């Protein structure tokens, strides 16, 4: 329950809604109205390996690039807006997978992408430290 609640609390208000038309605030209300039902729903989906197709359908919105002639397709930036339900399930799966991979020590130590407390800046800092250490040793 705490795992799902943390994901629910991370939903940002006033975000654009997906094709289902349900805003994140409404899904938060559903969760807090019946936490047990909500968690059971997601546990069933994860347990059976089901990711509903409707939760994967994005609404594509074109945003025009500033100071561009709008007659050309390259002058638009497309964004895909997914249903909040799918975002919650996706986050639940990715958090569980990351936890398992970290706990089982399966990931390579030099892997920085998509890992908690690691980034390209961490990788760059490690390279600089290695370089500095090599200069001092020579």
C-alpha cells in the first residue's frame, strides 16, 4: 500500500489528461476513497502480467515552435500524453524491477543510466577522479 501511495502522491496536479479524460486529481481521490481496492487492482495486473491496452494509448499534441512558419511539419514539437492509470502501473513495474536488480546486485557497477543516485554527472565525476589519480600516480 505504501508503495502505491508514494506513486499516487507523486502525481502532479493540473497535468494534461490522456485519452481516458481522467485527471490525476480524480485518480488520487479514487485511491484515497478505497486504498485496498486500488492496491488489489494493481497487484492483480502485475501478478498476471497485464498492462491494459487502453492505458498505453497516447494522445498526441502538437506544440508549435516559436517564430516558425507553421506550414511545415518540422516546425511542431509532438508530445504524447498518456493516461494516468498507465503511468501509475508503469512506475510500479519500473520501481519493482529497479529494486530487484539493485538488491540482487545484478547491474554492472559502471551502469549509470536509469539508476537511483547515479547520473551522467556521476559518471563524469568518476572519470575525472580516475584521470586525476592516474596523473598523480605517474
